[in-house]
């Protein structure tokens, strides 16, 4: 737990809110829209534009503080590794989804464990033990920053009740300030990202006009030039579209698909049969994520993870062992019933952000059940039991692991979508090796770009032959990729407002992307909102000067 109330910590992101704009008085924002609005509010408090990249640990730390996350150094290191050069706004949103804000109830519960006299205060010596030895450990410098707060410390004691009030009040005030700034800069945000809130929910549902790219380009320029303060130099720059390309794809109705959101347990099985020549092949399963939604269920009580018998010995509950067995199946990437170091590190990176080195793995093999130098299922169980014993039965670290793997307090898998890949071959015995692709490593992006460039339809920007838009269409989704062959970075403005019955993975109708020199990037994935109805993908890509 990392806490820094004296900083410019912004929103807590816990309570749905209405925007104060005139439009919001008529339309209640969805949870997703609120999330992205708060993300932008925090980001634009640190950076001039949502197109700016995070280029240092300090910037990441500051942006997360403005988002009310107040991360420890361990959390920062989890997302900013030695291989990280920069993070963009999309990466920032992904991090905020994973790092949930601390609530007042959680803070009070943590502090009350050390309040032996139940009087609302903790000795500074005990506070050091709590914050530097347990959970997500803080440094002594971070703890000193809390103890030096005059309003909540006196006579060697820390008044945690006052602290929690100060912490939450600071968050709420910073959220209000950030959102007010976001409202003032709304025109700039629309040019750079846009949102469903700023779009037109009452727009005419008539068919997409069959206008030429030139007519669309002129219309776009006029519509933007009539909005906002033209004296703002950055806005004036953003409005200057050098050229545009428009794409229209009309998709039919898929009568075999259910119009409701697909739940993880009911995802269909897909297969491919064909002949492959000798060589190495990468099988990359993916989902656009457009229609995956967190399953929200009311929880009656928290599941028990550990218990003690009459002798005081600690054991894992049967329910927790069953969940660990399911997790074992997920991280056993090659399906051989054992965990290699690579597979175990897949688990470690997801749950703690740190890898297990060779020396630590050797110690693990000496102390827990292994076979062929790999960890067995029982060894994995014993490893988690050891962690519980190290914490004297305190299950908080175990819950960190479970939440990281997508489980809620009732041990239900609500934030993950596991799947199984089976491969069958005739007349040969292929060697199969499973690997994982980290979210920010770029490997998955490269694979998707390569596929779309090979199979998609290409359109060149008028007058800019080095900028190419690739569109790959399947029955149930469309993916677009932008290739920049030039020696300079470019900023492309994307407008999806005229699409019908569509949803994209960015959750935005209007946004902009920055494409580095000599590179390709996935622009967006698009799917139908309702697969039982016709859907029309109509997108205008404009080069911003």
C-alpha cells in the first residue's frame, strides 16, 4: 500500500459522476465513459496533450498520483522495466484498470489492525512495521513523508482517522480541479481524442452518404472550424488537415450469432485445417476486447482462503485449493502438468511484476515437489501455503494474487477470459512451445500488423504515398493498421462518427494516433454492437499538419 496525501493526488475513480457540461444534464455517462474521462483528466494535468508520451518513471509516478493511485516503487517498476522507452495514453489507461484506487474503508481496515488501543492512532514505530514490511512495501522515505504531516501526527502517534479524511478530501478536490480543467480544454480534447459523451447521441440514423473523400474532407474541416476559440494556436494547428482518406464497409447480419454479450464460458470453438510447409509458425489468438465486459455480481461474503486445525497448523481451504488448481491450468502453457521457470514467471509477472531468477528457482525446486526440474501441481499448492505461513495466516497477499488473475472475493473468475488451444497433426510430430506476450512489449502488435499488411486492403493518403491505411475485414470484426514509411512521425486524426451499429476497442468515436517514423501500428478494432443487425463501418483518416 503506497500513500501520499500531501501530493497532487487526483480522483479516486470510485463513484460514478456526471460531467458538468450542458450535454451531461441530459445524458447520464456510462461507467466506461466516466473511466476514460477521468483518465484524460489525470493525463492532461501532467501533459499538454493526450498524444504526449510518458518518457520516465517520474512522469509515470506523477500521472498515477493525479489518478489517485499513489503507487509504490514496486508498482512503478512493474510497468516501467529496463526495456521500457515510453508509454502512451492507451498504456496509461491499461495500468489504471489494473491498479485500483484505495478506498477509505480499505485504508481504515489496514490501519485498525495496528490500533491496539482502538483509539484512532498508531505509534510511529508500529506504522513503520506496517508500511515497510507488509503488503506492497513502502520505503522509509515514503513513510517519513506521512509521519511529517503535521495535521495527522503528534507525540509520536499517527492519527489515521484524520489521515483517511485528509486523503479522501485531497482526492476529491483534485478530481474536481482536473475535471474543470478538462472542461475548459474540451475543444482540444475533441481534436485529439473525442468521446461518446462529446459525440451526438441523437444523430440521424439514416444511411451513410456515399460522398467522395474530397467532399468528406471539406465537411470535416468546416465542422471543426466552426467550433471553439480560433485564437487557440494548438487548436488552429490541429484543424489543419493536410489530406484525408475515407473508408466505408457495409457488413451484413450474422444470423448465427447471439446479440447478447458473449460470456467467457460460452465462447465458441473455432478451427482451421490446412497444409503447412516446414518451418516455425506463430499461432496468435486474440480478441478485440470490444465486447468483453466485467461481470459484476453482488458478493454476500468473502471466501476463506486459509484455516488452522486444532493444533494451530495452517492449511489452505478446499475452495482455495480448487481455485489454485484452475490457475495452475492457465499458467501451464504447454499443458504438460508441470510448471517450468518460464511458465512460473508468466504467473509472477502478472501477479507481482517481478521475475524469479535461476537461483531462486533452484531454491524452489529444493523445497517443493518437482518433476523433471519443473514444479508440480502439489508443489505449486505448497508454495502458496508457505506464503500464507510467512504472513502468519494473513491472506492479503494471497488476495493480491487472486485479483491479478481475475478472481473476485467470492473466488469467481470475473475479469479474465481463459481459452484452450488444441493442435492435431497427421504424418508428423510437431514440436510446440507456448510463450506469452507482455502487454507493452509490442510482440502482439507486430504480429497483428504483419497479418493485416499481408491480407488487408491498402489505401494511400492523397499526396502522401508514404502513409498507408490497411483495412482487414472478417465476418465479425474489422481491423485497421497505419503504416508510416516516411522519416518523420505523423499524427493521424480518426473520425468514426458516421459509423452505424459499431463499437471499437478504444471506446471513442474521435481520437488521434501518433505513428513513429518507419513504423506500423494498430489503429483500431471494430465490431458490431448487435450482430443480428446490419453494421456500417465508415471512418475518415486525416493527416494533421
